[in-house]
């Protein structure tokens, strides 16, 4: 068992099966786990407890002897000692006697740690089997006056439930991945074919506007509408470009790039906004960085556009700061604003494709940023600044090593 | 100065032709690439603006055929599918006589870009 991390955000919705039945209820019914089993477990707990240490020792001796499974442990002996404490508590939890939604959530939280450290499912199966065997042995050796045959059955049933909970956490992670990158790719392919096809009618509109403008220049009102149509064709064209970039999903081609110039260029290419001031602040002694200039320029453009929209939602004015600096060999880019800041939901979902808090835009800009940063091996995160407003930080590791 | 405008989207072909006529070009609008090839065989032309993706014959093939018939003509390709890797790849081999690449306009394009492309050496209204 791995360390539990209580900061892990639990899914707020109630866990359910595909048929909509609560997961725990379904599991309990499936393995035939009843009140009697709960009572038996609660009753035999004190008798088995002295033998937990032996189970835990054997468990970690087995893991450490296995080259694949032991890779999940990176913190040496200190970590193993801590993990042994966690596993002992976990074993105690099995015999707690109350198996409700809160129990499910507590156990799932531990399962999610395994998913996060990328422990492969086959090791998880083997590990659960070690525990099951250990518990059966412990019951054989324990002084316990109850019905031993039924005791063994209860141990099997609770172990089955635990295994199912662990598998559920892997399924959760899989679903989250589908929702994220895979959904992005599928969406991108679909969008690209539509986007391409839209460019033909846009080209007709563009040229028709051009031809009309020559004929009606005398009437300012007509001219204004033609300008408007022309501008909107441009907006539609840039949305299509974003979609196509998503669909392309190409790997970054790194080369040494002057970061300051790249950021200046990016900021200049964002259409000026009357109510939003953009301030560029890049440390002058920043060495050239190894990155894909086209992709990172797009990241900066999208973040700045996002910031501008954040500070000027209802016509008030604000400032967007675009900062670039170094932290060791990492390139750190920050786009900050003095807008209203991020809601908890926005903070959790801002990089999900199609998530948007605004009525214009389709929610691809930040998703695209995340994918580009991921492909550079970097991280992107949003937070609220203590002085108000939001900040999105991009960290690109090994961008400043200078050798590539 | 006669320009062949070939696009299966007839509305766009006619708009492009109208823009060119205002600039003093003479135009021939064709919405079928095979028809364009037939016309080119017996009608002299100085330039051709060709859509890349068309049914029957793609614009890159048509360009190759037309430049065999009239090597000195100016060619401009246009496409709504510029980010398509197959088209990017195909464009690598599309060269003019002097070895320079044939200009490729991405739809929608600003009118000025089309006129610039036609004003390459050998192009431009007389």
C-alpha cells in the first residue's frame, strides 16, 4: 500500500455503476457480503490485529524482492517504514465493522494513490492476494472462538470488495484520460474536417465582401457592415486554425530560440484591446531556450488572449502581465491578470477541451496550451494570486540547458 | 493577359475572376478540371489560378498538365486544406520552371495576396 494523500480531491459525485446503481451497494450484493460478515469481521479484528505486523513485513519483503513492483517505491527505507504504518492502518480498517459510502471513499482515496504512482494493475492484484493469504493464515493461527469457516468466507468477501474498489479507481483514471487527451484528439479530427470545409464558403464571403465594398464605398453605413462581415470572417478563420492545430497533434520540433523576441512577437500578434493593457516583462539575461517556437508562441498568444478576456468581461479595464524567467534549467512563463480570478470549477477544469466560462469562444485555447506544454514535457497550472486576479504558469524543464 | 480560374466551387471561381477583371485581367472561369485542360489545349492563357482539391483531377495534377502545355505561364494554387499533411507534402514537389515554389493561397485569403501572387515574374496585367 502506498502513502495516502488526504489532499487528493475526491470525486464529488456519488460513485455509481453503469446502470446507475450505487457502486458499493452493487458490490456488496455481488459478493454476498451481509450484516453477518460485517459483524464477524468486527469481532475477529482484535484477535487478528497482533498478526498484522507479520503480514505487513511479508508484504513489503515480497515487493522489494520484485524488480518491477519495487519501482513504485522511490523513497528508500524511510518510505517503506511509513508505508508499513499505512498498510497496518489499512488492515485495521478492514475489520472496522462499518462498510458505508464513507468507507468506500476512504478506500478509493488510497486506490487513487496507486493510480497516480502508475502502479500497474497486475502488481495490485498480486499484492491483494498476498494480503488475502496473510489474513487467512492469521485467522488459522489466531485464538478466536467464532465460526472459522464463516470467518474465512468473510475475509474473502471483504477482500473481493477491496479489490473491486481498487479496480474502480483505475477505471476512474481511465475515464478521466478519455475525457482529456483522447477526447481532444477525436474532437480535433472531427473539427478539422468541418473546419476545412468551412473555409470554402468563408473564401466566397471574403471575396464577395471585397467586391461589394468597391461598389458601395459612398454609403458609410453599408461600408461599416461590410467591415464587420470581413472582421467576423477573420474571427471564424482563426477559430478554424485553432481547431486544425488541435487535429494536427504534431510533436514539438525543438531548436534554440530567443525567448524575449518570441514573447514580444506573440504579444504583438494579439489584437489590441481598448480596455486591457498588456505588459511584457522578460528578464534580459535569459539564455536561448530549446523549444518549438511556433507552438510556444501559440501558448503565449492563447494565454494572453485568455488574460485579456478575463480582465475585460464587462467593459472594465485591466492589465495582463506576461513574464518570462529562469529557474535553474527550467523556463518559467507566467501570464497574470487583475481580473476577478478563477472559480474553483474553472481551476479544476480550465484545461479541459470545450470548457469555457465565457459566452464567446469555444474553450479550445487553454486545452491546446496544455497539450503543447505536455508535449514539451512541461507543466501548466492556474491559480489565484494573493493580490487578486489569476495567474497561469508554464514550466518547461530542461529548456535552458543550452546544449540542444 | 488572360487568366484561367479553375475551382469546382463556381461561386468562388466567379468572384476571383471578377476581382481580377477589375484589376485589368481577362479571365476564363472553369469549374471542372478536365474541362480546364481541354480549354487550355486550344486557348492561349498567361496565368492560371487553380484550386487544389477538386473532384476528378486534383489541382496539383492539373498544374503539372497545364505547365506542360504552357510552361511560361504564371501559376497560383489555392486551397482550404493548407494544414493537410498530404497537401503540404505534395506542394513540396510543385515547382515552377525557375525552381521556385508555386504560391499556395490558404482560403479564405485577402484579395491583395492573390494579386501579389499573380504579380510574380511573368505575371501581372500588361
